[in-house]
């Protein structure tokens, strides 16, 4: 019986599975927590480990790129074909903080395999999903007989994603010439479930802020002065209550300007997913759905902009009563943004809305912590069709479509490089990103390897880039 390219890929992956997992375990043992200044050396060690691994894999170039914060890693492997597309894979090598006392069943930076799952901080987010590209490209070469990938392959692996990517936009702008590509593949997302492989087609943007409100110069007696001077805690509550109208639409003027609405086709694609609301609520540790009128739960979390109160406080919080008008209060808000919204315009709209709603005698300060732009993949893009075909071959199942409710730096790559962003991820919701006992399903991780192995040849076959000149 003849051997198919898929057979060759699977045989190669199976033969090298154990060595790959040993490599992943070694990388996971490096506690590359970008949020902890005390781990800066470990983040740098993680970057160098990846450089060494990529060079050993066969990449012609692999190097540490310095930033004002933690280092990134860049790698490149040209195809030798002038008509081949250039593809940039994005991921990150930094991880969230983790400690045994947080509720881990074992040390978070000592990988443990149990029941087909690999437990460690970074197993799914994002070291496992970055590293599967090393075995994937080798399997691609083995199956095709090539000595270089069928596409011009580049990698950019960030070191500060878990800290909000503060230096990433500047890095991309300053290195745009070397990052130039025809498409970006983000391997920092997940699937609907192990039984329902999916491709993400968009992520929301983010703008978040803290509003500090000041009234009296000190706490004052509520009997002597209450009801006659403005109360900053009451004004914080008024702001929070005024964020939405009766239909739970965000009430800030101009908030929906430019929003790209869902198409009928996109709503149909969402509806194809096996959504179980009761199960979803259990995952959310909540007891009822809630949100903007006229939209389903999935549409609300994937494709609609939102405003959330992340925290509110002010005045006395101790036991018993303390009858005061507090001197200050605080409100923390976050806004998830969709395609068409401009984060800077949203920030300005929030500033104006707050200023107009506060009475005389209340001073305020608003601090925004930067912004992340939304990102949306065109459903008809040839690179998306290649991702879908590659995952379909790996999983031997129809591939559905999702979006992500969260945010990431993908739009910086799209906007600076002028390239569409595609998503290739194999993590599932139970993997517990940012939570104790983060894990990755080993069989799904190998499906990620297969998907990457099929993708490069598919892109080269179905998407020829015109030669300049």
C-alpha cells in the first residue's frame, strides 16, 4: 500500500513525539514570568533556550531581539521560491505567575504528565503552542522531501504578552522590514472543544482605566455635612450605574461609532457550534446569562463591544458602621472593542462622558493603561482556507469558526505589516490558562504539530504571491 503525505507526517510526528515532549518539559521548567522583575533573568534564559532550539531545528536565522523590557525571539527560514508566500508565526514565551500555594496539585514549573495531559505553567499558554511549530516544520520537510519549508517562514515570539505587551508595538514598527510578510499566523488561541476543532477569526480589542474621584479634603461627618456636599462614593456608583441603558447597550456617546456589525453568515457560523448554555454558565461560575438585547451569548462575548465595572470602592470598609462622607472613591472600568472601533477615540469619549456627569465639588483623574486594537480575519482569505484545510486533515473532522472574547497584540502586526492575521491554536477551555493546574492535552498538541506540517505546503500550493517588478 502506498504511503500518503499525511501518513508520512503522522509517522514522523509519532517517531519524534517523545523527544519533542522532553524539549517542551525542559522549556517549561524555565519560570519566564514577565510580570515579576525577579524573574527577568529567567525570561532572558527562556528566550535564549528558544533561539538554540530553533537553530537546531534548522532555521537559518534565530536571534534574541532586545526591547525596553523583556526580550523577544525572531527566526527565519527562507523557502528559496520567489513566488512562495512569506508567513510570520506569532506567539509568546513569557508566562503568568504561578506558585504551589495558589492551588496547584504539583509544582507549576516542574512538568507532570497524567492521564494524557501535561501539567505546567505555560503548557498551553503559550510554550506548547509555540514549540509545536518546530516539530511541525520538520514533519513537513520529511513528508515532502524538501530541505526548506514551502513558504518563507518567520517566527516572532514575544516576551511580554502576559504583561500587556507594552513594548511590542515599538518592536514591530522598528523591525518592520525584517518582519515583512504576506500573512501572520497566531498560535496563542484555542478551539471550541476536543471534539469540535475550530479556527478563530477575530479577537476583541481592549481599553481599561481607573477613575479616581475626590470630594472633601478628608472624611467628614455624614450627619453634619451629608446631603449638603457631593459624595465621591455616590458619584462612583452613579458612573457605574450609568454605563448602560435599559437594553444594556453602552450609554457613552459615540461608543458604537464605526462598529463592524455581524453578517448573517457569521451569525450562522456561530449558530453551528454545539453551544450548551448551562455548561457555559458552569464554566463561567455564574447563574444566568445577561447582556445587550438582540444578541446571543456567543455574539455578545465574541462580536459585541462591552463595558465592565472591574472594581469599585471608597470610604469605610471595616467592620460595623462609620458615618462619614468619604474623601475619595475609585472606579476601574474595561472596554472590549470590536473591529471598526478606535481605542483612542473610545478613551476620549470616556473622558468626556465622565467629566460631563460629575457635579461641582468632585475632582477626578482618569488613568488609561494603554490599548489593544481589535483584529478580524476576512472569511474569504486564501490563507484562512489553508488553515481550515490543514486542521481538517489533522483532525479528520469539519472545522468550525469562532472568535475570541479576549484581546491580544495581533492587530499591531496587521496594522504595521499590512498583512492579514490568521489563528492556529489547539488549546481547549479546560486547559486553565492563567489558572492553577494549567495543562495541555497531549493528543491535541500533536494535532497542532500535524496542522502546522500540512499548512506550509497548502499555502504554497494555493496562494502564489506575485513577484515584484
